[in-house]
C-alpha cells in the first residue's frame, strides 16, 4: 500500500461540565487526509482544500504534519509522504478541527507503515498538532478523535485516558454559527482560580455525567449538563448563546452547552427525531439575527478515524 | 410495634477526590438507637452511652432527636418517643458519627410509624442532624448512612443524590487514631478558592473514580484516589498522616486518604486479605509514635440502616 485516505471525526470537548477532561467524537463532520509514500524522506504538503487559504503548507508548522514528523522520529523511520488535506469544517469552530487533521495524519502514517504502534500510542503525537494549533498539547479533542466515543482525560502527567460507554439512543446535535472565536482568546478570558463552591458543584455534575452515561440514565445525564465554571464566561463570546440554548431545551434536548471553546454549540437528546428538532430549533434561533449556521446530527462516533 | 432498635453505619465522606460529594457506608462501626412510643407527644432522651458525657440530652439540640422532630412536624404526626442512643464510635472521628446517629433516629421513627415516607425522603431530615453537629446540612455522610453503598451528592439545590454500584471485592480499611479533630476546624482551614488546574485534575479523578467503580476497574479506582484540593491542607492536622498513608500503600492498598474531616484514615484494597494487612500496617505506623488506633475492615455496606 503506497497511498491511503483517512477520515477523522470532529469532536465536542468539555461536554458541558468536563472542562479539559471530557470529549466525544461525532460521525460528521470530519477531515480527510491523503498520504502517499515518497521515494525520499521528505514530508511535503501538496494540497489543502477547504481552509480558505489560511493554513500553512510548512510541514514543521502544520497540524497534520507536525504529528507525523514527531511520530516518524519516535519510531526511527525515514519514510517520506506527500500530504493532501481536505478540511471539512471551519477553523476555530469549536469542533476540534485541528485535532481531526492531526489524528487523520498520524493515523494514516501508522497504517501505511503497517501499524508499528497501537492506536492509543499515537495520542502523544496527535497532541503535538494541538500544540501547533492552540499553544498547548490538550487531549480532550485529540483523544476522542483518535479513539472514538466519549473519552475522559483523567490525567496529563502521566497521560491517562479512558473511554466511557454511552447509551445507544444518545444523539448529538451540533451547530456551527458563522462567527469566529479564536481558541487562544477563548482560553485567555478564563480565570486561574475558581470558587470552592463552584468546583464542588462541577464535580457533582462530572460524577453525574459519567454515571448517567454508564447506566443509560438520560435524566441524570441531562441534570448533569450544567457548567458553573466555563460556560458563564465563554458564552459572552457567542452571540445569542442563551436564546439558542433555550430553543434547544424547549425542543426537547437533555442539555445544551458550548462545544469546546465555541462558537459551536452542542446538545444531547434521546433519539434521532428529537435531536433533529433540536438542531432545527437552534438554527432558526440564529437566523432570527441573520447568523447563518450549519447543523449536524449524529450518534456519538464509536470508531474514531477510518480508512476511506 | 411500640419499640425498635436500629443500627446505622459509619461512613467515609470525600473518598479522596470527591470533597462534599462522595460518601460510602461501611459495615462497622455504627451507632444504635432505641425508640419507644410514649403516650404523650414528647421526645425524651432517656440515655446516651459511649459519648463520654459529651452529647446534650436536650432534644432540640441533639443530632438524633432534631431530625425526628423535623420529620414529625413534616408528616404532621404528634407521636412522642423515648430515645436511647448507644454511640459505638468516637465523636469528631471523621467516621460520620453524627450522621449515623441522625439516620438511626429518623429511620427508626419512620419504621415505628409504619413507613409513611420512603427511605430517600428521610434524607432532608437526617441532614438537619448534620446542621446541629457541624453547622451545615451536608449530605455526604448522611446520604450513604441512610441509603447504603457509595453515594454521590450531585447537587444540593435541588437535592440530587444517587448510588454508584461498587465492585464485589472492594474492601475498606478504616483506622481511627486517638486524636481529636473538630469538623468545624477542619473545614475552617480550607480555602474558598481553588486553582483551575487543580480543579481540572480533581475532576479527572472524580470521573475516574465513578468509571472505575462502575466497571470494576480496580487500577483506575486506585489511580483516581488522588486529592489535590483537600488532603494537602487537612493532612497537617493529622499526626503522621503521610507515613501512615505510605504504610497502607506499601501493604498493597489501591489508594489511601483522609476519612471525612479526619483524623480517621481510610484505604481501598482489592480483597479482604489485603485490606486486613493494610489496616495492620496503618495501626503499626501510628504505634511507632505511641498513638493508639482502632481499625475496622469491611466491604462497602450496601444496606444502610437495619433493624436489630
């Protein structure tokens, strides 16, 4: 095999109460990367589509290629690749755009080389893509994009990541309004301290989310989707956030919050029909103020990246 | 039935990473309360043993009778009781002593009156016993004492409490050193703010504890038993805490931390044999500095209070 095309999914980080520790993958959107072996050991970005010309083609700075380079160094390979990246979601959308690209690239390289590393072992390299994109090697988008499902980053030092089983009938409605929030800005406005009372309330919800997912208790999942720490701050960067959230809840969502650093918003619902209604309700709310928005409805993606 | 004798279990609150939200019940020790119907509507404390004369017999101030009085008011009953309390654990021990008494009392009253309320509905009344004992109506000892098992207090407003299934082979080693820590003091030294980084790490461990318990992943349970927020502060009130913790870990414990506000210390182990070794190791460590200590080993109690 000399060439491979890989899809890696968009992800929702934080998932209401789990700032920097929860993330989940969705079925769509997702980025596509095509890797082709070269006869030399160069990494060359041949083409990028869908980014509006914003992404660098310098392999030492691009989120697809930095993980590949670190990966090749680590396994002592001198392989070279031509790289094509098809962005299928907006940059700075809060959908884990950079993570999807990073995961697609390093997953593709590992497949082309005959899987010298296990899937989970690719995580530290994919995280290097996040460092390029937002200045810190976070794992809450990268881990679910790589592993699929609902993922908890229990610890960074040492890195300890695990998957949580999810109920079959849990659906995600995602909406990306056409306004840009830079992840660095969204992180910058957060405080370095949090009140003990809020931390305790948040830990209660984190517990409820995990227990609710593992026991298919949709009511508990919904009650636990309250974010005392991040949403009150980051929501000020998203026009019409509370109206959109209210529209989602009125349409039957279990809960609704910001996807990652925003401006995308996600909601959980029981059943596809409700999730479709929720997506429509959110879109209609944005349209009342002439903000165009793209919606996606899917289950939680349990497979992670896949070869196309 | 005119008279009833009820046992309610000691409890471990916080359980390492879950400050104010996690609690679990053990098989022993536990307090005993005997209630006997009176012909009038008075609540009279006839006898208290095991408290060294420290507890008040004023029914409006005692942790057993305050919940009973609130409960009777709530259901509109004019029943009266003679009350006998046998304390089977030290006051201010970090073992949920006041909760055990409060739960035993209100549970006994509800049984004698033919169960007008469901078990879970007794929780707010038992919490009033905590308010008498430590100034605030916490639920992290009362809820597991009343419901049994491992309990999460997800929210106080509204009150939302749920049980988490626990692995069969998970054992608790408890040690109560003969030094007193007042819960009010232990709470007073805590800070009102916590760093965002510590809150995030703690939330990761809270997630790991719930997922570990629900999936019988003993390794994950152990890795999650790290408290970044409370243990570093409260442990200074417990002589020899870190040496005792190290002794527990060296003896094979999955994890070890302060029970409630201390000075009692608990450890989790897989299997009774290891849990017994851990208890002995902790006791030996205290004895090197001539601190006498009482140990208890049990599974997590799944029944809560019981009629004797």
